[in-house]
């Protein structure tokens, strides 16, 4: 025996099942109207008919309503286990509840109430030949019922082979919903891929712009380094040569008071100067004491000046590199 069968027996007709159905009904009420399945309206015709049946308006379903005295209605009690296959169980027992065999009747068994020990079932039955005749007579009057009811019982005695297979409204839409959802899913994926590609393109463009900016910054940095190098070179060249004021101050200190200069020429590290001195022959010794000059030599011969009574001289010397960095009273 299936392990779920005891649970199924207690489930059928129980309060839990009824609550479940009510909850499903509430859920269906929340579904949008254009998606919900609406039962088509019913047009009820009570038998016997007094006139031919007109075509039902719209998609209304035709319901043939029999009088209660035209059928056999009986309340029976069955074991709880019968709930698993109620129609089959009642079909086997029809000869007990009616004076006819099962193959002579159309019947409906509906569970009304369930207790822990038994089921209360309403049995509605009608002779086959009688219902077949009613259906034949109704068809002659234009009645082709979708359901056969008895009073207000809300049952259907119409044989299954005779029930029209109508397509409920909205069924086609519901069948197409999976395809529609699939199409929407594919569209959403395509939109996502397109948006992703757009983001990637934007990122690529941003990266290219950043590369261009980096290249521009690198060029500026290289230019700054080049400019800085040139500036440093000029600074070194400037520092390698002592300031003119410092050089003149050094010469003033080294040369005697009776000596003055007529000309001073500086070319790189070479310096040439000429002038007059009371004792020009002693200038080489005096210039050796100059802090910024080295390797002093006379150019030409010393000649006396008749007007001043002094000696005219011309000297050439070299600027000392280390002297450029030495502090002097005139340099910071």
C-alpha cells in the first residue's frame, strides 16, 4: 500500500481540503481579469420544453434541468476508504441502492460530509434509455446541453462521451503564456547583453581617454624633466663661474693699491685683464693669493707708461672650479 494513501483518505473531504480550495479561490481572485479563466454563463432550460430553443447568446452554455421526480435521489453511507474512488465503489453497489443494474443507469455520486468512520454520499441516478430519449427530443428542439442538472443540485448527469469539448475562454492565451514568457525572457536577456555591451563600450572609451590623459601627463613630465635638466645645467654652469662682483672683490683684495685695471674679459673659465701697476712684475706673486684665480701668466711684455710713470701689463688666468662653491662675503 502506498504510504501516502492514509493521508489522502483523510485529506479528501476534510476541512483542510476545503480551506485549501478557498485559498485557491482567493488566489484566482487576485489574478488579473484578462488572465483569469472565466466560466462562460449558463442558459438553463427546464424539461420538458414548451418551445424550440433559440441559440444561446454569446458563448453561453446550455444546461438541461430535470425535475427531481425524474431521477432517483438517495443518501447513502460508505466507508471512508471509498473516498479514494467514489464513483467506482458506488457503481459496484448500484444494484443495492436501486432496482437496476449499473449498465442501465447514468449516475453521479457526490460526497456531502465526511466523518472519522464513514462518508455521507448523495446518489443521483436516471435510466439510460430515459435520459437518451430526453436528449434526443431536446436535440430536435435545438437543445444541445453542455450539462444535465437536477433541480439545484449542481451535478452533471450528461454522459462523458456526449459532453461537448468546448475550449474555455482564455485557454488559448494560457497555452501561449509559456511561449510569451520565453519570448520575454529572451528579450530581457538580449536587452541585458545589449546594455552590458554598451557599458563595455563606455568603459573602453573611458580607458582610451585615460590612456590619452596618461600619455599627455607623461609628455608633460618628460618636458618638465627636460626643462628641469636644462635649468639644472644652467644653474651648474652659473655656479661654476663666480659672480662678477665676487671676482672683482677678489681682484681688489689680491692686487695692490697702486694697481688698477683698464680691461676685464671673461670667457668661460678663462679670464684676461690688463691695466697699470707701479710694480707689474710682482703681480704674478700677488695673484697667486687670489682665492678664485689660478695659473696666472703675463701676455706680452711689461711696458712703462710715460705719462703715468707706471708699468702697463696684460695677464691671463683660469677660474678655479672649487672657488665657485666657496662662500664669500658677497655670495649667500
